C-alpha cells in the first residue's frame, strides 16, 4: 500500500510539472534549457515544502506561486539574466585579463634551459588558464553562498547561472586536458617517459576528473543550480591542492613556499570548506532578525 501511494504521489507530481512546463513553454517562450533549469528549481522547492509537512497538491501550488506566473517570470528572467549579476561580470573580466596577460608574460620572460621553449610555454599557459577557470567557478560559488546567506537569491537568475558555470567548466576541462597532453609530450622528449605519476601529474588528473564530473552533473535534472554552485567550492579546493600541494610533498616539484603563502593557502582551503557548510543552510540564515 505504501509503495502504491508513493508511486501515485510521484505520478501526480510529474503530471503537475509536465502541465506547468507546457504552460510556460506556450506563454513565456523560454528556451528548453531555461525551462529545464526552472523546473529543477521548482522541483527542489516542492520537495522542501513536502518535507516541511505540506500536502503535495498544496506544496505544488505554493511553489509555483512563489516562482511566479509565466509572463512576469519571462520579463524578470530577461532583466535578471546571469550575465547581469556583478560577480559574473567581474569573473568574466578577470578571465579575459588572464587570457591576455599570461601569454604576454611568457613572451616577456620565456623559459630558459634545455628543452624549454614554445611547447613548455603553451603547456604552462593552458594549465594556468584551466586551473584559473576552476578557481573562478569557486569565486562565483562563494558569492552565491554569501548573498544567499543574507537574502533570497532571485530564482530566475539562479536558473540561468548553470549556463555560466558550464561554460567555465568546459574551458577549464579543455585547457587542463590540453596542458597535460602537452606536458606529457615535453616529458617524453626531456625525460624519456610520458607519465611518471608525480604529484603535479596526479593533481592535473584530479582536476580533469573533477571538471568532467561537474559537467556531467549539469545533465541531471535532480541536481539543482544551488547544489552545482555550492559544489564549485569543493572544486576550488581540488585545484588548490593540485596547483600548490606538490610544493609541500617530497619529490621533483617540492619547494619552500614563503610562510605567508602557505598560511594563505591553508586559509583559502578552510574558508572554502566553511562556505560549503554555509551553502547547505537555509536562505537568509545570517540575516539580522528584527525583534
């Protein structure tokens, strides 16, 4: 009986979502990707209301009302697109500056020594750009978590953000993979082997695995935009360990980082973990309550 009731409730929920989606598709004229993102947000809110004790029909209606009617939401979505959010503008600008500045720096101060040259320079450029893309994703996640801790995040903007995070993750994955491939060729020429499982190579592989998992998560409707943004903070820690962790381990890439740099790395790692926990708390948890 319990299983039958659960299946019936699931059927009612899917029917409601299908009708809601059809209404929005006809009225708001949003793209299928946008509808997917809004449906994911609506599904998450319905499940929250049901867990709070609300009957399913009432939870569906309340969640749909909170999200807004098709006409108003379409207008809000155009006005509050992801690109209009200040952190997205800043992060995009930083990405452009890095893309232009790193090659210029490599030209002004090229690598010297046996085997150094264009191949090694392009390897360094692509790895830096790939790792930086993942860290900039984490910056977006941090801004989202901090804003959400004080005020509700606009659903339309939240629904649009996965497109931005997907682009950054795609660039990060391609650049990191290309950088590792070029590094393998350089290692074969200089050291006679493609892969040696040293700490830098393992770190690069970990970043690629993380990025691919993050991109794959975008394909699952059950994974909400909020979850994706909070997950970027964990991805930042993966990149921090891959980029700077080898300096702390014995071997080829070991080096003595300045004390201040070591403390900054540890602080950034802990800060990301704290923000990840904050991202799992209710909206407005840090907002001052009026008595």
